């Protein structure tokens, strides 16, 4: 590089630091070290906006992307000049005493896959969007140290020119070693260990998001996918979490060990990955027609959901509960759903279809880890390695665990603990900690869906045993043998949905499914709404009866998840009053114990249902109508398990597909008003007003 070209680059960096608040941020990081006599190394973090830098000079911005180490040197020289002018560093401070880290945005950086296709010596900045599959224990490394010449007559004995600072991609031996010599007298340099500065580092295994669907499709094989080894240092170590998705920026390094070649990725910055979608046109038409009527819009959405895989009127409540679970985020309690049904294959298809609406979904099998597994690390500097399981990899998404009867006892207990305590725990043995064993906990930030077969068990003599889920029998079909499923595991789920209670027999499900498949095949070449036209004149408004494509449903779910809902006073009062009343109504007393059939997570479930209904309706405030629908859904689940209470809530009857829209738009609101009156009386408040229809 010519001298005038380098001066131009320094001038561009100077102009960039003068724009915005870059200079102020640098000065704030240097205030604690002002006029320090034993000044050794000063660490400075500089955020770099490549778009803004490219507006000043595009060639310099491209130079920093292609040669990040030389670009860091440019910033270091300019920062040293600024700090010298401001008097924030000693007069004898050298540029080698500044540890400058550039935090560069990922908008205009090339992808890691492109970089891997280039020559092995490419050392420019690249980005990779991936999920953390595993991390090592945090270890220490030498961030900086100082060497001096042992010859007192040499100028290297008194200067600071032999300060060594770790650069991205360098190993420990390249920072600290015994073969460094003075450039003046060629004497072997001596390290001043009192000037050594240590920092944290860890290694994470990251899988690109493009490979997540492949990984979920190949879960039955039990094989681990190829991951990217990512080295993370300093303050970024504390922000790394198992199962989270990040946009990672850094440089790749190729190591040659004989005939083997290994690639590692050194991180310089990372950001959370986030996207936003707009409401599709079909949803806008449906929303504009029915958003002003309470309960109707979420019901219509649930009725049209997944009509490609099961009849529109089949498993309706399960569809509604799955949609509610999909729109919940970490700000509100999670809602874990357990479907109890005879047609488990149809319910499994429905869950598979619904999980595709999320960007993160994992199907757990017996070949994989459920929570987190601690193993011996393959890297000598780390005592252990944490491998993320299905619950952790589904962070922010859905984890499907399948039929509970197929799980062994140990995974069941692990699942029960995770659902009950809302966290995933892993035991670190003393051989990993070097001292006493302890437990490491990670938050459970996914929705868990499971199945439970409703087929009655058969004895050795061939007789059929029909027992009920829970402690009370009921006469409308939710019979399942639970000798191998503990009530505590059932209570750990927020909702136990009995999908067969709306059918007089399993023949109804079979007939609806056969009719649905036949009509779908006959009308595949026609308009997709020809066999779903409702027999109700009230649906003359455009949009309510049309089928919604899968991609538009996916956009709608993303928009609903982006809503931030707040509980109103009226809704909170209704939920609190119902919870107190139902605990008293379902209390049971024995000779030695006194308790209630209502699970301990009832309050979290009611909150999750209310927020989910509110977000499905694309509102930001949880109204009393949302809480009312949440109470009805929860009371139906309790009735199916423990029998009818004073509220007299029964499952809705089987509704033919051609009249379902008419029922939702004309009969649902009056029935909900009647239920609201019964609920107010049940809670001890007479003369209550009807639920709000806003």
C-alpha cells in the first residue's frame, strides 16, 4: 500500500469516528485509565457501521471487510492519536498497548458458505446465521502480555514495543512463547508475568439455520449434523446460550496438522436474529369482516387451520390450542399441550403441520438427548462439553415429544421436571467441576407438544380395560389407560386436550377423514373453496369462507407473535375469581389429605390462554372476552379429566363442516354470553354484565 493511500485510509477512519457518537463512546471507555502510570493495555470496543463508512469511502469499507486485521490497525492508530490529544493515556504510551476490537454489523457481509467455497487463505469477515448446539466450559486465555529485553543497555528494555495482544485467529502459543527475540540486539525476550492479562473464552458448535430442517427430517437416524466450531472470547462469552439463534460475524482460520485440515471460526461480534412479516391480504379481509365481534375471529382462524391434513371440523379444539401455543413468546407463560385421542396418527399429522409454521421445531426421539448432556470435552483446555438436547434446541419454537407411552421412565421424569419447573437441568459431576458436583439450569423457552393414545389396554385373557385419564370417569369418551402415565406428568402439561369427546365414536372421525380426502382429490383442479362454501347467508362479506394458504398462515402467526399483549383489570379479575371458585368447587378431602383437582400451574395456563386468544385476534390488550374464552377452554379440559362442575361445561357437539361457519358467526356469541352469566354466578357475583364484544 502506498503511503498516500494509507494516509487517505487514516483520514477516512478519522472522519468516521467524528460522525455520530463513536468518539464519545471511546472516551467513556478510557476515563477509568486516565493518567495511569502503570498503564499496560487498554481495551476499546468500537462499533462499526459499514453502510455509514461506505458512504464516506466505499474502498476503505471494502478494505476493512477483506482485511479485518489491517483495518483494526488503522482504527488503533487513529484512536491512539485521539487519546494522546485528549491526554487520556500516558505520554510514553505506544500504539501496541491498545487492544481495539471492531464490532461490525452483518448486513453487507458475505456468507460463510461462500467463504468456504473460496481459497483456504481467505481471511476476510464472513457471517453465519446458526443455532448453538453445544458449548464447552468457560476457560481462560492470555489476552495480552508484555515482554522486555533482558539487556539493560538495549532500548527494548525500557520501551513498550514488545507488548503482545491476542488477535482473532491466533493461538495461545502465538501470543505467549519463549522464542521471541529483541529486534535490536537479538536477545531472547523475557515475559513480565505481572503484566499478563487473562480473559474468558469458550468454544461453541453452531449449525446453520439452513440445515435445521434437514436435521429435523433426519432425527430418526440419530446422527449428528456437521457443525461449525466457533471460538468466542471476552464479553461475548456471557451472552451465549444453548439453543439460541445468532448472526455470528468473524473470520475463519484453517489449521493444518499433517494430513488433516480443521477449520475454526473466530467471532468478532454476534447479534440476535429477528424478522418481521406483514399481515397477508386474505387475513386482512377476514379480520376486517369479523374483528369487531368477540370470539368469532379466533374461531374462524382455527376452523380454517390445517384443512389440508384433516377435516375442518375435526379436532377443532386441538387446532385452537395449538394456534394459541404458537403465538406465545417468552414474555408470557408457555402453554404445553397434551393431546389424548384414539386417532393419534391424525393428531400427529396435525402437530407436524402446525409446527411448520414456526422457524424452530424439533422432533424428539429416543436416539437423542431430551434436555442437556454433559460429556468430557474434546478440547484439552475445557473440562467438559454441554450438548443441547431437543428441549433446548427448540428454544423459541416447538418441541414435539411424540407419544408419552413410547418414552422410558427416565426421560418422562426429566420431561416432568422441565415442564413443572420451567427449566432444563443438567448435573455436573465432580470429575468435571474439579470440586463438589452441582446442577446447571437453563430456562425452558419452547412449547412442548405430546400425544397420548386413547386405546384401552388388553389383559392377558383378552379382556378390555377401560380406565379414565385422571381420577374421575366421564361418559363422553375420554377413556385412556394411564397405569404407565403418572398424574403428575399429566398435571405438568398446561392443557390435556381430549380430542374424542366431540364424537360419539371413532367412526365419526374416520368418516370425516375419508370424506375430506375424497373431496380434496375431486376438487384439486378446481377452486380450493368449492367444497367449503357455508350454508349461511350472513357470510356474504368478502373473505370469510375462503381457504387460507399455508404461507399466509405462516405470515399471520409471525405477525401475531410480534404483538405485545397487556392484561386488563377486568380480564385479571375474571381469571382470579374463576381460579379461586374452581379450586373450592373441585376440592377433595380424604382421611389424611386435603387438596384440589386443579393443577398448580392453573394460573399460568389461564394467563397463557388469555394472551394467546388476544394475539390471535391481533389485539394488544387482553379483554374480558379473551379471559372468558380462556376460562371456557380450561374448564372443558378439567371437565374431561375430573368430571362436570357447577359451571356445567360440556364439549361442543360434532358440527358438520358445511354449517360450521354459520354456527360460529350466529350461535357462538349467544352461547358465550350465557356462559358468562353462569361464570359470574359461579364466582359469587350476580347480575354481571355480558362479556364485551370489542
